[in-house]
C-alpha cells in the first residue's frame, strides 16, 4: 500500500512536469531564446578552445638553421648532476641522476599551403631523461625525468594530431630524440637539428672524453 501510494504521487509529479514542459515548448519566443543562448555558449566554448590552442602553439620556437636548438651543461653534485639547459637567452637548471642522459623534442613541420607561404618549422624540448646502467639503482632513483615543457590544461595539439594520425592538411607533427649518451662532470653538449634528426655535439674535452669512453 505504501509503495502504491508513492507510485501514484510520483506519477502525478511526472504528469505535472510533462504539462509544464509542453507549455514551454509551445512558446516560440522561449525556443528561439534557448536556441540563441545555446549557440552563444557553443561559440564561447569554441573561442576558449581556440585561445588555448593558440597558447599551446606559442610554446614552440622557430627552428634556426644556423643556431643550435639548445646547449646542455652537466655538473656533478654528489650522486646527482646539475643540468643547465640554455635555449637562446633563456637558461633553466634542473637536477638529474643516472649514468646516461636522453633528450626528447617535438617538431611541427608544415605542409600544403602553410609550407607554400613559408611558415618556419617549430620545435619544443619535451623532456630530459636519466638512466642508470644498474637495474637496482634505476629502481630506487627519483630524479630520472625532467619535464622541460607541458601544454596547459591538457590542450596539446601536437599530441592530438599524433594520436589521431591527422595533419589537418597543414601540420606534420614529428618526434625526435638524442639517444642515451654518458653523463659526465663538466660536460657540455650542443643540440643541433640535422636532416638525419637531432645531433648532440660535444663542446669541450669532458664531453669528448665521455663519448670516447662510452664508445
């Protein structure tokens, strides 16, 4: 009896809601206002998305063929290395540990109309990774990855294009890497873009000796 009464009361509420809904739907002025409001909100959301994509693209730098992408300097500090990453006039410092280091970067090449009008390829250093040769040391290490750049709010055009395997008729997103090289005190490397990919050029005796010992 109790649940039967509750069912009838709920059914009456449903009929009342249906009556109110019909009154609203048959009011043309309400429908047009709702349509305009919905369209306005969609365009506001679209404008915000485009703005965030523009901010993401702003984190990329044009590739200068006559200049290095970055210069990396390593300084031993106990069990760690202090790493200086110099891009143009901007210098950043990080902590890294391991026996080897690796650098990942992402590139935007242009195609189609974008290439025809002369847009320059762009790049962004993504992460610097350290690795121990010993599995035991690698397992307990805490400073083996440095994130050099991130896309704010998860808006990452490069990653979307890569995962979706799309180019929007103008983008060619590419991933490039300096494979693992030895970490050494006072070593300095210059990162250059070449037709074959990224090249780490040793710039001082410490880096050259480390590469010689590694090979």
